[in-house]
């Protein structure tokens, strides 16, 4: 398992923002397909779970991105 994670880290290190965007679109479409497969009576709970997962993953990512954005904007102004 450690080799798998090491290979994933190496692959991500070589990616640019466009490659990462493709990964995000791929995962989004997979999520939509899985959402379509949920029976009608379970969609409310699936939507709630997806919403909670989105918020708990989005916040750390955006909090990590904002300082980098701030540094980039300050570098442009100077």
C-alpha cells in the first residue's frame, strides 16, 4: 500500500493545474453517476452525505489555496 501512495504522490507532483482540473471533472462525473444509481427513497440521505462530504473536503482545500492566492496577488502588485 505504501508503494501505491508513493506512486500517487509522485504522479501528483508532476501534474499541473490543468491535469488536476481533469481529475476533478472525472471525480465529479463519477459522483453524478453514482448519485443517479441511488434509489429514489434514499436520495435525500445520499444528498445530505454528499453535502457534508463536500463541505468537509472543500474548506481545507480552499483554506490551503487562499494564502497561495494572496502571495501571488501581492507579487503582482509589487
